[in-house]
């Protein structure tokens, strides 16, 4: 690796810190370099939670542990729906109409058909596919 070969030539303290950081985190860099599916940064994750972080300052209802847990569950469902190309509002509406139909069931296998990646979800809650 280039850094290991030229580590002794580094002149400034800041550059030496950068070299040391890179060398200490080498195994993580190799994951990025060897797997094309690993993103270079976490910008997608940060964009996904930005609305939550900005709006959180205005939400007075999240003043309890239960309120925070409920909010986290709702946001996880919404973001997972978006990540699976579903319309979040329509997906929540679908869940809130389908789940009550099974309240008496002891078998929870019906939930497999309600997860955002299920092929059994109706087309009406899916975002239209983009045409290139």
C-alpha cells in the first residue's frame, strides 16, 4: 500500500495524522474498495433522517420515552417503505386497514405479506417505475 511505503517521508504533523488515521482504518477501506455495493459515504442515511431531525425540535408530543419509541417506529416504517419504492401515506393506510382484520388471529404469518418488500402488496401503494 502506498501509505505504508511512504509513511517515513511525511513532513507535516497534519499529514502524518492523516496517514496514521488511514493506516489504522485500513481494513474498513478495503471493504469499500473490494465491494462495489458499499457506498463511499453515509449521505443517503443522513438525507433520510434530515426531515426527522429538523422537525423534532417542533414536536412537543415526544416528551416521554414511549413517545420517542413510537416516533422511532413510525419513522422506521416510513423510511423502509420509501427505500422499497412505496408511497408512505398509502402504505400506512394499507397497514391500518389490513392489520385490524387479523386482530383475533393467533398466527402472525399474515405479516409476511405486509412488509415493505413483499410482492403481495397492491400496486396502488407502489411508486411508479421511472422510465429512463
